[in-house]
C-alpha cells in the first residue's frame, strides 16, 4: 500500500505574502480579435469578417499547419472564412459558428489523418454539403488545392512546406489575387508537381524563402522566378509585404504571432477579403517592424491584432505604435482601481478564513485573478468590487500552486478588466505602482521602483520591488507607468526593509485558457487532502524537479517546452486517491505547434521520450501515489498513474 500524502508543516525562514496584477490598454487605432482557444479565435474572425454569413467555409485541422497553408486562395475564391477543428470530432465552437453563418457548403482540407471521417459525418448530419481536398502529403495537397483555385492569374507562389511563416506571409496577397500557393521540399520537385506546372502558362513564379528553405535547383525548376527572402522569418515577412506593397490596402493591417500558425491562418482569408497585409511578430519588439509600421502610419487607420494576450501582448502592440505615454499616479489609479477587488474566504461554517486582493482579467467571463494561498482550504469565497457590489465565487478556472496564482469565476455585470503587460520587458530601476487592499484598507495605491527585475526564492522567480506591501495586498496589481499590469505583488520578507516581491505577470498567462471547472468545496471540501506527499518531499519539490528536468525537451530535433503544474489530486467521485500527486504538462504557446508536429510525424520518438520521462518520475516518486497527463487545450491526450501499484499510461477514450 502506497503511503498516503501526509500534511506537514515546514519551517520557513521568511513569511511570504503573495499578490498579482494584469491590465489591458488599446490605442484608438487598434482592434483585437481573439478567443479562449485558437478555435474560438478563428470563430470570432469568421463572425467579424462575414457578418452577413457565408455559404461556404474552409475547414482545416487546428493542431498542425501543413495541409491548410495553401488554402487561403481557395477560401477567397468562395468568399469563405477558414475555420479550425479538432482531428477526431467537430469542435463545438466551430459547429456553432457554421450554424450562425448559415453555411451550406464545407470544404475540408487534408485527408482523414488530419480531419477524420467522423468530422465529415458530423458535418453531413448538419445538412451541409461536404467535399474534401487532399493529397498523399502536404505537398500534393497543395497541388490539389491549386487545381481547384485555377491558374487564370498566370502566376504561382512557391513556399517551403517545412514551416508556416512564409506561406502565411504571402497568403492575403495570394488570396486577393487568386494565385495558387504550392508547398515544396527544400531540394526536390515531385513528379506530380512537374506535371502540374507543365500544364500552366506562367508569367511569374514567386519563390518565398532563402536557399536554406528552397534551393536554387528547386527555384530553377519553375519559369520566370523571383525570390523574396529575409534574414529570418520576420525579415522574409517584411520582404513579402514590401514586394507587393502597391497591391495592399493599408487602411487596415493585421498583426499575428509568428510563433504559431493558427491565428494568421484563420485571419488570412479575412485579410485577403480586405486586401490587407499580415505582419508577423515574435514575442519581443522588433526594430524592423517598428520601422515598417512607422512608414505606413499615414495610410494605416487600424491595426487588427489576431489572437489574445498570450500570443501578442498589448504592451508589444503599444511599443510598435509608439503608445508609451507615461501616466501620473492619479491617472493610473483612476484607470485600474475599478478592476481591483477585495476577496474574503470562509470555511464550511461561514467563519472567515482569509482576505486579500484580486483583479478582473476577463470582464465577459467574470475571471478574477488572485493568489492561490488566499483560497487554499476555503469552502466558499466572495468578491467585492470598487462600487461595493458583492459577488459569490462560483468556481475556480485554474490555479498554479508553485506560482501562487488562481483564477476565479464570478457572475457579474458592468465589470472592467485590467490590461496585461509583458513582464519580460521590465528593467531594474523602472518606476512601478501597486494597488491592493493592505490590512483590509480597500483600493490603496503605493509607488516605488523595481529593485531587481529577477530574484529567485525557493525556486520561483520574482520581481523585487520597493513599493510597500502588507497583509491584504496579496492578489493585487503591480503596474508600470503606462498602467499595464506587469506583476502580481506577492511576497514580503518579515523584518526586511523594502524587501517586497511580485510574481511576473507572464506567469499568469498560461492559465488564462484553462478551466478545471471546480468549486472551492470540490477542491478543498475533503479534510483528507494533505499539503505535501511526505515528511521529506513537498509538492514544490516534485514540481521543481519535473519543471527543471522536463520543462525544455528536444524531441526528434524539435524544441518542446512544458509548463508543469503539481498539486494535490482532489479525488475521484468516491473520494479515493485524494491527495495523490497530480501532475499536468501543458506545452507552451510558442512550442505547441512543434509538439503537434512531432506527435503527428514522429509518434514513436514522442512516446519514447514520454515513457522515459514518466519512468524517471516513477523512480523518484513511485513510493507516493501520483497521476496526471499531457494537456492539450481542453482535454488530456495521454494519461498516467501508479494507482494499481505499477506505472501505467494510456490514451483516454473520446
């Protein structure tokens, strides 16, 4: 019988009080289209781009890019949005979008390995006319799409099939002008492609990418070629935009992340409809993009951002647009204080347990961020806004014990969300402000400096600040001079002068798309859930080892990074296994596509890594009960546990 997890109290040299922050401010010339997941973002793009509905829709696999890269000209031909779906079942939000658009015809891109026959059957059961365009691989699929698009333009675009950025850079131009996009290997041209091209009369062939992506030999296989390239994916993107400058309508431009394909793909058909360019950006500011946007200021009336804060932060957008005005303390307090809330928690008898601060991160969904330690062990909680309105906490969306972060749900109206900044851009010496409820004194603002932008305490990275913090500030906001939330005021060392800390706001962002759908009672109602696995091992110990060892991995030549959470398992319906170690791996936003590609193209390599990883975990922590899995958007695709006494893993049933 495995040792049950036993509650222990560990001596602490410091007393840590945690608190957090987030805020969003848009310039007048910006507009964001986003959703909870890439599927929701694609849905919202379709609804905005086709407000009167659409007879046709293009449907592509949302987990990987190869088949769909060439689909924008096809979407433009049928004046259709590009929607995304899960492989095995039609994604619910996509289904509802097809219904709201009044769609009659759906064209599936890719074979059943990308979008299953089950999805096709589900579409047909909705009364839709369904067709499928596919080939034996991504390259032949692009040829089949090109045949449907037609060759009236007399032009062809050649892009590498090994990555998504080049094809998406040129996608809106290709769609507007009905130019087929063909994907190729770096060094070879297939017989099928040679036969297809031989039947065309081409006045121009555009080669998008460097010789490391498309060789000279491949380039020379096509007539009348022009190569368009840059020093990297973002340089190539700008080179494409400059090459076709006269063809774009710059009154609207689109900004999408270059670290993931989904948002730019879904937005490409909308951009093509408007004749607008798609600018790709990384996570940090790029001077080349600043120069490009600055040169288009007179023509650009609106910059449309595709994707949420985790994809492209507001602070990054503001930096590109030069929106970095410094606000006074009074202006910051007026802007942010309506979003800061007072939180109280209670036990099952209604006795007060704790109080602290929080802030609204999503007004529409009633998401409130705070510290995990404020809700730890609570049976219920309530939230009071600046206006004095009190709301009951309905459930918990997500939490991370190691970072002391939690997201709560309230059903409120008239809420105002903060703007989340980018904590990776802060510097030591920056002026900062903190708003919280110290000692229960609601909506108190203080100021100070960033003493050290990165300080590691017990394995967790904090921002060290000089702004004073005290009990009740836990869960409040740390703000820069633009009023953007850059951290979660989170710790103060007893008897230390101005030794105050905040969790970087970027630590919160991975939780924003999660929903564990648990009430506080469901999380903490069992008195048998201990705080740690054993006298000599804490949950933090387990998390620290796994995050350090398996946070970054090279699998089949691809870098895949995971955010790991370790927490007490709440137990099955009968309460069994409560308190066992619960381990969840979630691929980071910037490497989720790499994870998809490895799983699809090299499943044996991925499984070899996975088995080795969980075997190591079992070797180290197999004396305790544990379970967990690999998380993807809204479900586990691999599960593991040792509840039977032996290490087991399996693919969950649909």
